[in-house]
C-alpha cells in the first residue's frame, strides 16, 4: 500500500474534525469568592460554608447509569486569588460500614472516596483528578485519551472526618499546582464523583452518560480576578547507599557512596512548564514485583517508578496504542529503556488555546556487563497535539535514541476523532529508521493502526486494523512483535438484572486475527467471556479463548480457559483468585507444543485502619504434550506488611520467595512524606539464595546464604515559590 496515500487520508480525516462537530454548551458553576481564611480540618465550621448553596444532584454511573444513589452527597465550592476550595458532605445511613484506611498516598482506590476531576485548560483533552478517602488520605492522577496516569503527584491539602451521619471532606488546591489558560475569568471544567466501596456504587455531578468521554461531560466553572501565579520549584535530594555482595562465600562491601540530585521546575507561563534535572531518580523506593521470567517470546514489561519520568508521561501516549496482549505495540514511549539517566530536561504545556507541546531529553549512561559505564546514549522525545472540538485531536510524535555508533528514530502522526456522543475513531501512522553497528544494513519500517469504537449503556463494540512491518523498530517504546497484520473486533452486550445479587452482566465476543508476513500464515484468537458483578462488591469471570500462534513459521495451539473470582468481602478482607489452564509453546530454536497451569491468588487484609497486609501467590508450570513430561514449575510467594502511623509516616516490610530460582528477597522501608517532594526514606534489603561456597564455587544447598545486602537513606525537600 502506498504510504503517501495512507498519510494523506489520515491528515484529511484529522482536519475534518475542526468543523464537523460543534461544542455542546451547558450550564456553568460560579463559586463564591472567599472573604476569610479557611482552615482545612474537615469540620466545615467557617461562615463561607454556611453561605454557599450545595450541589446535591448526584446520579449513578456504576453499576448502572442514571439511577438515584443509595446515599446523598453535597458539594460546596469556593476560591480566593491563590487557591480553589471544595467541601463534601457524604451522608451514609451505615457509617460503621464506610471503608477507609490510614494509608500511604495513592493507595486508596479500594476505599470509599470522593473525587474532583478538573479540566484546568478547558480544552476537553486532559483531566487532573484529586481523590480523598474518609480519613483525608490523598490520591491524584491525570486522565488523557481515556488512560489514567496514577503516578502524577501534585501539592494540595485535604482533611476528612467520619461522623454519625457519614463523613466530611475538605480540600484546598493551590493554583500553582494546576496548569490553566490565562484570562478573566479563568474557565475550567469539572466533574465531582463519589464511590461507596461496599456496594461498588459510583455517582457523579453532573451526570456521566454512557459512551461519552468523561472529560467531554464536565461542567464549566469560572474563577474571577485570579492572580497570575509564577511557579518556581527547587528539589534538592541526597542519597547514601551502602551495598555488599557475596564473593567467595563472604559478604564484601561493593558500594559506599553518597550522591546528590537537583531538580527544578519553572512556569514560563501558567500553562507552559520547564523542568530540568541533574542525576535524577537514582533510587527506587520499592523493587519490582516478581514475574514468571522464563520461556518468554518477548521481554517482560516493568512499569516506570521514577518520579522525573512519571510526571507528564501521559503527554507521550498516542491514540490507538493500548497496553493489551493483542496489540504488538504496547507503548510508543517506555522510559524504563532509559537505564541510568545523568541529566534531563522537559518542556510541557500549552501554546495558545489548542496546541499542546511536550519535549523530553535525557542523557543516559548505562553500565555494561562488567559494571563499567558505556558511552552516553541521548534520548529525545517530541510530542505535539492540536485539539479540536470535544476530545478530538491530531498529533505528531518523534522519538530519537542516539548512540556513538548508531541511532533509532520513530516519526509519526496520530489522532482521535469524535464522530458523535458514542462513537470515535482513533489512529496512528509511524515510520522508523534504525542504524546500528550490529545490523547488516539500515532498517526502515512502518506501523499503522485504525480503531473504531461505539460505546453505549447496552452495547459496546469495536473494530480495528493494524500492521507492524518486519523492519519496524521502537527502541524507546515497548514492542512485542514485528511483521504482522492485525484484524480484530469485539462485541460486548451488557445487562442490568433487577436483582440485588446480580447487578450487571457483560458478555464479550471478540476476535483478533494476525497474518505473519514471513511465514505467510494466519493465527487467530477468538474469545467468549462472561463477567458478572454480584453481591455488592464481588466479580465473577469465566472465559474461553480458541487461539493459535505462529512461532518459527509453525502454527501452535494457544487456546485457554480463564476463571476469576474477586470479592471485597467486608471492610477488612479482599481476595481474588485466578485459574487458567492454557495450551502453550516452548519458545526455542526447536519449539514444541506444551500445556500450562496458571494460578494467581491475591489477598488483602486490613485488621485496623493503620495496618495493611498483602499476600500474593503465583504458580505456573509447563508440560510437554508429546510425552506429558513436566519441563518446569515456577512459584512466587510475596508478602507485604504496612503500618501507617499517620498520613505522613509509615513502616513497610516485603518478603518474596522465588521457588524456581531458590531466592528470597527482603525489603524494609521507613518513609516520611510531608508533601510530594519533601520526603525521607530509610531502606534496607537483602537477597538470599539456597547456595553454599564449596570447592571455590557456589553450589546448591538446603540452607539460605545471603548473597547481597543494601542500605540506603534518601532525603529531599521541595522548595516552592
């Protein structure tokens, strides 16, 4: 297919969105300006809260749309020249059943909570979301393109109190923590939400209708005479690391080092922010959870945890790319590929009302296998979006990974076209170019994807087509497969029985078919799934998938069953159990048909508001079908205990045993977080292995030998003007 024809068609489709679908107007909110100082304590005893008319017309959107909520909710709003304020009265006829915890930040999504969703640019592209549970614990996120980035952290203040009538929440959001367009008034858009955990009920004001993007359903809110806020932040940090490694049967010190880091943030305007950093993110607070890491067709994905790369990461997502197994291109930007960053700079925000710009540069100096620094790798990402009416936009992206003897680049366009309230079209078209000393010649490739979706209360459906050429590379992204053409779709009818036990049923009929260019063969994945929301806060799922997969130019059976039971039994106990018998492939130069049993068990117990325990068990095995021989079994057991002394201070311990590798890891952490950025971490960890030193080598043993030990202290302070 001619690439010029594809590109021209994509651009024409994008430009049409500017005029075809006019914005729908709605009522607006005009908060009362504050005349006194507010104390954020969750009491609502100031005069302003007695004068403000409450918003109380909440309507459910989960488990069904448009119903009267089981409990009443009131919202109050106010502001001054530097802050915006919100207060919630959440009435509850059974206050003893309110689910809440005194936990660390961003760990409240299974609790009761209220949420303030703010489209601060008023452009229907991005929502900044502020969650608070009944104990005043915060969480925040950013929603862009239908995907929520829970790693976002802002500086804001909250307090809450549970009482005999339910609970009260009070929130203060500094305008410095938001990005907004200048003007008088400053117009933003907003939706308020409330979740009742014990019955999985969520309601909102204004009404959230099925099929539409949440951001397009927000109501305008106007703030007059806001002072221009010049943002400047300085975040110095220090870390001390002391590490030991086992050499010849004895622990010897391998690292005793202190490092400094400096990050700064400057608001060029109220909606364009410059970040710069030196030696960023040299310490991760929590190690990655173990995964089954053998017999893999492609490398495992590990989520980003480093704060410099997490903030603003939603800007680098493109339409059509989804982190799901069916799609070969999971992420166009995966910053975990930047291994050992030395310095970085970011520029994110708006230029005018409709133009969004995001730029990231990071100098990386990873270690080679001997532990020595390699040459610098220069990583650059440039993202541009032009927004139209509703949530439609057209964008462009460029990624570049430069090394001394080569490069890997991707250039492309993407877009999202809102066709009507329930349907939309998303697409991307990418071109890659790679020159590497290990390649016999320069590689050039392309990838495209088009997806049409239609969502409603009774029926969701989607069709899609995409392709990844054999020479397409995305070295700064996460690509699991090349050389395939994909055709797929899904049909999901939804039912809402008039029953207190079964609250919603979804039935999914899906198909995904791939043509592999190199083998000239088709593979398929055809799904039938039933999902039922039952008994308040429980989920039952059963699925059968008939699937084949092409590997090494041979077609194998990959069909499987999947069964899951999940339940929030009460305030204290949650569990989910998954069992999946699966036909599988042994990936090697001489692959063969196999069979796997997969079991996953996750439990969470909260014996008190301050104590939380998690236990996770993963099991996977592999049998060769030809002779029923067990090739391997893999078990991981992970336990986590957290004692949250108050909303700022917690102590946490993690122990994980990998039976396949005969390894036990322990990880202990004490953490104090005053606000995001002003933190103290004190950590200690060890790695034990069933080894012993004998005859100048490590051999297997029945006893654990400590192989690694590490201690670290990290302190940072956010200085904000």
